[in-house]
C-alpha cells in the first residue's frame, strides 16, 4: 500500500473490466461483469462530423511531436476499483468500490524529474459505508456519494501536526430531521415500487454524481433512480427533487457558472436545467434536451467558461457542444473519435480535454478556436479508466511548454499520476524553424 514507480506499459493481462453504464449493480463484481455496454461494438452517429485540426498539417505535426508525457507514479491503497477522484488544495481524494475514501498529499517535488520524491500517503478518511461513487469538496467539508443511496458529509480539520488532516462524520443525507419532517405528511410520499413508498428527499438507488453550484451554496446530486436533487450546503436540507428527470439511470452531472445544470443518462440524452425564479414550488425547470449519442452517456465536462460541453458515451465518441452565437442553446460542433471502447470519464483543464475509456487508455485532446487534436495517448492501466482529474503543474518552470498533472483511476485498482507537457507558442516556434 503506497506509491510505486510506473512500469513500462506492456500489460499482458487480458481480463475484461466492465463499466457502470447499466444502473442495476448488485454484488458489484458479478453485476459489472454481466453488463453489456463495454462489449458491444456500438455504431457511432456518423451524422456528427469528426473534429480535427483545421490549420496546416505542419502545425498539427509540430504540436503532437512536441507534446511529451510520462507516468510519475502509481498510487496503491485501494483493494477494489477506483470510482472517483477530486483535487482540493494540496490534497487528492480518492473513492473506491472498496467503500473507502483516502486522501493523498500532493508533493510539489513529484513533477521535478531531477529530484522527485513519492507523493505522501496521508490517511484513511472513511470506510465501510457503501461503495463510493463521487466526491466533491466545499470549504472544510467533503461530500461523498455512495452505492447505498446516501450522501455523507465529512468535516476536514487541517490543524493537525505534520500537515495531516482529521476527518469527522458530520451528517448523512437526507438528515434525520429532514426525513422526520417529511414523513409526517402524505404529500411528501412518492411511490418507488408497487407496494413501497418513500419520502421524496430520499434517493432510492446509487447516487452516481455530485456537483456544487458556482457560489457553493447548493449541492446537486443525481442517481440511478432517475432523479436530480438539490441540497443546501449550510444545513444539508433537501430543497427540491426532480422525479423522473430521465427515462433511465442518470450517470453524469455538470454545472456551468451561469447556473445551467447538465445531466447525462443511460437513456442517451443530455438534459439542460436552469433555475426558475418565477415559481416557488418548481425551483428548476427543463430548458433543453440534447440528443446525438447512440448509447448511454457516462460522462460530462464543461470548459472553464461554460461555453463548451463535452459528453462521453458507450458509442466511443466524445461529442462537443458549443453555445450558439446568441449565447442560448447548445449546438453540436462535432465529435472527438479515437477511443476503441466506451468513454467512461472526462476532465477539462485549461484548453485540454482528458478522456478515459474502457480501452484502458487516457487521451489528451487540445481544443482551441474550434480546432482539436489528440496530443497524446497515456497507456499503463490494466483495466478500464473509470475517473479522471487534472490540474496545471505550477511547480515546473518552462518557458517553452506548459505542464499539467493528470490523475487517472481504473478498474485495476490503481491511481496513476501523469505529467503532460504541451508546447505554448507553437506558431512562433514554427516560424523560427522555417527560417533556417
């Protein structure tokens, strides 16, 4: 348990690791192995054009040939597949189907090839409360979504010696007070099965994703029970539940800084929601439905300004959606193609899009002014790549290249730490090269 140097990517294992696009998961591994989505060769919608670098071939070749990457370390601490990663300050939080949440202290020396040390394994945050599906951090609180239909809240105490953190369980959502108040009134009961009812504040299937509003006052959760719920972060009260938000399990969630909420589902649809200030009862309303994928949607990610949405699905494509010129609805720009199996996760950092797939690779795409190139393919995982997070590497000083750190978690139980170096001013460099 700890950190290992990355081996060369010559994996001989041919074990099949499935995804979670089917929301009926019981006996975790057995159910995962029975899911069909990773093993079907689904047809990509050819009506969506492939995006490519539309500038000169020379410029594209320069960019690709001068992008470098390598695996800095492999973090080992979980004994089942990695399902969630999130960065907060100098800490990386990891969640797994082994029901454990772990924290890892980032080491700035990790990115220095001449003198790098292993990242410090910090401690176990929590264990034994249901497989972890998603993690988000708000101030001194860590929110975790679980397979057992619950959301748990942990207080982060950073005033410990040796820069260690202490974690205290604060609440489980819905809270006891929320449940007790709602159960007294019949109108708060919803039918979940033929002979069973539950209050609307409860999720009744795995909570698949979490996201925070721009001001971090609201926590959004989606579930395989097809609902979207909104919680107040200051007192953990459930403010609203959108029942039957989709026709099938909801797998992905993304929030833009203008208040739009995007949900992606196994029903092949992306739905766009926004706050409804004119109605006190219905606080969020559906404003658009986006349909281009031919299979269940597993991942969503937004550009930093919220103008571009990326969606990944079992059809092996990443569809790029862009806000129309008038700032209104999302329109299809095209698709990024190259993965040979389902897209399971996405992450955006600066002008890079990172995609993880059941084909066991991570691809790094660069998007600029509607031009896209696949700069690198990161190989080394022995199973599907289930989750990603990425950040700019501010510890590396290089005037010619910009450095990024990418974290990937897989069904092989490993977390890999990658450094990706991308040329900054490749157009200027090309001019210098051509002058000789």
